[in-house]
C-alpha cells in the first residue's frame, strides 16, 4: 500500500447479499493482497463500507495486508463472500476467495 494518504473520491457501492444459502456447511475465506497502488486510507474505507468492519478492525487488517502481503478479512460461506469480493475488486483491491482446509 502506498504511504501517501492522498484523497480519492469515494463512490457509493451497494453490496447485495444473496438470499440463497448454498454451501452453508463449508466456509471460505476472503483474502486481500497488498499492492503498491492503494493508500491505507482507501483500503480502510473499503473494509468499512463493504465488509462492515469497524474503523479499528479495518485499520488493523490494512496493516496486516501491508506487512504480511495478505490477510483474511472475512470468513463465511462462499455465497456470502462473493458479493463482498466483487465490491472490493470493483474498488481496485486485489481480493480472492479460497476454500478453508477441513
């Protein structure tokens, strides 16, 4: 993440959670990877807006992503994580969903 805390225009993004519950028995993890494009402020705002994390939780996760190269930002069934991942990717973050080991 960039150290520069420049301002970026925030866009409103509605994240729809699917009503269907499939794969409820298996959990997956939403992982965000570090990059050299997004600022800490932007990543924190994305975590707050899309994943509904508190400021403190979003800030801590952004530091983990920066220093460790990646972090699991949410664990849930895949159908819950998919719109969250799409929302993060739409805002320019590098995010993937991975199955959790049994």
